[in-house]
């Protein structure tokens, strides 16, 4: 295994801690990335690579997709 992508930063931080405890050198031997950009990711060494996403943007797109599906369903009847 060369990389782990955590479903959130807390999981990725746990992987980072476990890997370091097992003597695995991050990021030389294992790449670790998380999702949600929590502040704690900047406090560890090495700093956690993370992806930030905006819930309001995702919610807006979900509403558009839901409305479009509804319109397609109504139009099909």
C-alpha cells in the first residue's frame, strides 16, 4: 500500500498516528490525505494533506439535481 485517503481528516489523522507509531515514514513510505480541512491537520508533523469542500455549494447542487429529477419525473407522466 502506498497511499490512504481518509473519508475525513479525523480518520486520516488516526492513520497518520498509527503509521508513525509503526515506524512508517510519512510521506516517504505512505501518503495520507483527508477530507474536510480541519485545523488539527496543520498542527501535526508532517502536516496532513487535506481537501476542503464547501457544504453550501454541495447542498445547492444537490437541490438543483433533486429539482431536475423531479421535473423529469413529472414530465414523463
